[in-house]
C-alpha cells in the first residue's frame, strides 16, 4: 500500500492505521479494499467525528481473459477479475487537529 502523510511542521500527529491483507483500518473504521473496489477508482473520505483524517484510493479492477469451450465446441472468452492490487491502493493521512480525539 502507498502511504502519504500530509501536514505541517515537526512532531505531527496522524491517525493510526493498519493493513491486514485487503483490510485497512483507519481512525477506528475498517475498509475492505476488495469489497469497495468498483468499475472506476474508488475514493473514501474518512472522518473522525467532524474532523477529516484520511483519504483512501482504491484502483479500478484489472481483468484477465480465459478461454473455454461451450457444449457445441465453440470457444468462449471469459473475463475474470483479478484480486485488488494492494500495491496500488493509496492511503493519505492528514495531520490531526490539535485537541482532536
């Protein structure tokens, strides 16, 4: 996963996050990149209360084409979705506001 931190100055405080397979946890919320992936890039804006804390960008899916024969021996082309590429998922953490919980 690509991680970016946005903020100003030294000693910045950012929301905690974790990654476990395709599941990303940020600010007490959990997101499954595989389940959230849609036909285009998926963007999740993440809040803690009224404070904006992160963006999660999930790329559009990739597909592979396989061939098979139907009952009449005709070749069929079958489009199969690849698993989400976690190396292309991007998490942007925003500096926490002073006093934010």
